[in-house]
C-alpha cells in the first residue's frame, strides 16, 4: 500500500463525529489528492487543457470543433487535458484518443452531472473531490488553455487562468476563448465596464485570444512556444 492509499484508508476509518477532528483530518485527504495529482501528471509530457460545458451533445458544432482541435493539437506534439466528463471534455479526450495522443482526464466527483468519459487513457484518469485542487493541476501541468462555451465552471477556470497570468503568479501562457459569438458579449463587458471603470488595463486584453477557427486556436499555442523563450514544462 503506497503513501496515498495509506492516507485514504486512515481517513475512511476515522470516526467523523467530532467536527474539529474532521477539519484536521481533512488536511490529509487534501494532501492525498495533491500527491496523487502531482505523481500522475508529472509524467504526462506537454499538454493543452480543453474545457467547456458538460451539457453539450456530440451533434453540437462546438463538440465537433473541440474534437478537431484536440486532434490537431496531437499532430503538433501536445497531449490533451480535460475535466474528464461529458460534453466538450469528452470531445477533447475523444479527439486526442482517436489521434493516438495522450488523453488526460481530471474528473470532479459530483452528485448528478459528472461522470468520466470513455476516451481517457486508463493511467491518466484522476478523480478529485476538491475543485481548487483540480484547478491547480490544470494550471500546473497545462501548456495552454482553450475555453469552449460553457457555464459557471468554465468561466471560473478561465478567470483563474487569466488572473494567475495577470498577477504573475504563473508564467505567461496562451489562453484561447473559442467562439466569438459566445464569448464576445463577455469581452465587451470587460471593455465597457471593467476597463471603463479602471478595474483592468488595456494591456490585459493581450492576456487572451478570441477565435472562431480551429487552426488559429492551435497555432496560437504552437507559435507561442516556437517564438517564446519559455518552453513546455516537460
């Protein structure tokens, strides 16, 4: 039994009747998720995160575009990381898997909506209970983010990535928003409300790209690593 399994077993066998003890022991559960994530993802090589709505069906144009994007990323030498669930996440894993590339899934345990899709490599599928740990893994091990249309979770992940780059908490890396019609109103709000009220700066618009074309999305990421002194993490 390895270190992570020992912690999990200890947590499962604890008596959870005392609240303060629960809070203390939750630290070990949190630690076990970090350790498991780091140990698994440190071996995957350069990957790009594709994320978006779990509710999009496979006949939706954005599903097909996400699948194509993943395939072309693999052709450029990247693997693909997704949130591991259905919808856009499934499309990303499917495109990577069918192109023979690395297909990673960081699944979040939810009561009803989320379940792992079948296109994730068996040794690269991780389940998380904590959203913030899962997001840490995305920002630590993805060489770029491509956000397809999605709901609150997608906006949360997109905002965190942009914020971390903006505040120099992580090195600059490419962030792409796919779908001008979908993301355009949000970008307009950035400009007309946030910028107008001096809550962001004009140069903050350089932190992300809004595209409608698969090749443009893929080339933004590929060109970034060709032109920049920075290289993929691995």
